[in-house]
């Protein structure tokens, strides 16, 4: 079936080339024999802009449905009504149709994720296109400049960012003083592996396995020095930057909204990455042999009730540094982080972890929309992604897979079930929050906020994206 779909897609994609060759051949004929030149349904510059914009939106973390909606809107801004899109996590298909027939073109998507500063500039460009409708070639050049912009964060800050991020997540999950040194050492080591993967393809391919093995070797090889006698507590915070929690939740959202191909592919990719991380943990344990099994858990020394709140602050700092957040965006990022954290804590206190995950995902969306209203605030995508990641559905999943492999305990299967339910709870919360902000039915939170507070400063001064960008960012 997949080969048949590939053949159909290949033949459809080739129709654009055949059409272009036919037009070129007609143009090269003698003037007295050449038929009137055929104009393409849309300009080649606009087609190029739409394809590259779709790929950039995929790399920014959007759901395929939202990418299609944004591309439809942009096409209508240029009065191109006979353009249709089919968006996958790995590419964008553009179908152009007029009275002479139809043609299909495509562009593959890179698997890399854009930095936060690139995401912010991307959405500002989309807002400018909606407001000014510049020539497509000019907009494409601006987009290329955004995508090829150099890394603005120096190497030392990237290293420090991942260390701070690891410590922050550790304070949320395991706030003990004896584990702080382990978080620092392992966070630094994992970031060095990530930077090595950016330079060497072989390291990039095996990064989850390599990181899982190295973290395990260090944690269980020096259990008292790094973990205070609890090396297993170091695993999840150490590999937190490699966990596919956001992609797992995005895949669940796509499955819930009917994007079956995109949702299934994202979900399978995420679980495969978790399995590779767990396999790396198993490799490290086997290399250690008896040294890993003889470690007896030791009681930890808690730092106090305030440590999770401090952890959220460190997560914001670390993520903004290692993901190159836009300048002056940290206060807005922290507002969304603490809102999601507060919702998660309240829900957990009232009804358990699943309700906490639901409320955390639901509250983050409208708060991200409200942040966008103010002058100099970054687009919602740039402030929402760190909060989306902080809910850490992937962390619970890795714990469950590791327990099943290392302990061989059938009862630990409930951890995997809980992890899946947590992902679904976050996805449902995001969907509900998006519906409050961007639903086409009245009343809408966005409409009520504008009625009570007036248009936001970004909307008054820059023509910021239409309400629904919070929905875009969440997905």
C-alpha cells in the first residue's frame, strides 16, 4: 500500500515538471508557430514561498493541520484560491489547479527543530506578510535569512544552559542536595554529546543510545559521589533535553483531531526514541555488571518545599539559553512556565497527576495568548514551547521503559500506562485551551478578552497574528 501511494505521489509531482517543459518548448518554437504562452496558475515565486513556509512551520513544532490553515491564509492574501496543501511531518505537498488541469509540487522537511529566536522571527514574518503582502520573492528571501541565521548563543552559554536546565528539572523531580553535583556533571556531559552530534553524523544517529549509556555509566559507576546513593534518580533529568515529550503530545493532538498519518508517525518516532534511550540505559547497566545491581538506595535530604518553584525558574533560564530565546523574552517565558506549573500543582492536589497534566496544558495556552498582546512580547510559539516541554510526559515514559528493562518486573507496566494517559491528558488540555482561544464559535476567550481589555499592544502596533496563534503555538 505504501509503495502504491509513493508511486501515485511521484507521478503527481512529476506533472509540474512536464508542464514546465511543455511551456518552455512552446516558447522556443518559431514566433510564427508558437501558441500564446500559458501563464502558470500561480507565480513560481509564490509557490516557492508557500513550500518553504510550510517546511519552516513544521520545523517550528506546529501540527500539520495548523500548518495547512496558515498556508491557506497566506495563499488567499495573494489572491491564490486554487491552491491546496497536504502537509506531513516530513514534507509539504502543494497542488495547483486551474482550467487547464492540475500540478503537484513538494518540498521535504528537515528533521531539525528551529531555535526559539528563529521561531519568533518566523511568526513576525508571517504577521508582516498578512499585513503588507510583500512580493513573494522578497518574503522568501527574508525567510531564508531567518533559517540560515547563525547561532547567536556562544558555546559556553549553551553548556551552561543545559546544566541549569538539568538542575531545574532535577529540583522538580528529585529535590535532594546529594544529587546536585550529579545534575551538573551529567547535564554538561549530555550537552557535549549533543554538540558532537551536530558535527558528526555517526554520533547524531546513535545519540539516544550513546547518551543513555554514558549517563548510566556515570550515575551507577559513581553512585555515592554523583547521586548520593540514588543513581536512578539522575537518569531522567540528565537526558531531559533528549526526551520527545512535546512530540509525543503533538502526535496525540494530531490523532485526536483526525490527522492520522501525521499523528501516528510522530507517536511512533517518539516511542522509538524512548526505546533507544532505554536501550542505552540497558547497555550501560550491562557494562557495569554487578556494580550496578549492588547499589542500595540511600535516603535523600530534601531541600524544602520551595525547590520545585526554584526548579521552574532554572528551567526557564536554561531553556532560554540553550534554545536561544529572543532577547527580553525570559520574563514572558517565565509567566507561561509558572502558569502551567501552578495549574499542574493545583490539579495534582485536587485529583491526581492526570488532572494536573490536563490543567497544566489547558492553562498554558490562554496565558501564552495573553502574553502575546503586550508590546515587545515574543510570539506565542516562542514562549509556549518551553512550558509544553516542562510538563515532561516523556520523562515518565522513559522511567517506565527503563523499569521494564532493568527490573524485569511485570507490575511496572502500569508506569507505561500512566505515561500514555499523561500524554493524552496534556493533549486534551491543550485542545481545550486552544478551543477557548481560537474556536470559531462564540463566545471566545479571545473575543471576551479584547472586549474587556481592548486590543493588545502587539495587535495595535504590529498587526500581530490573528487570534488562534496560541492554538498554533500549542500544537
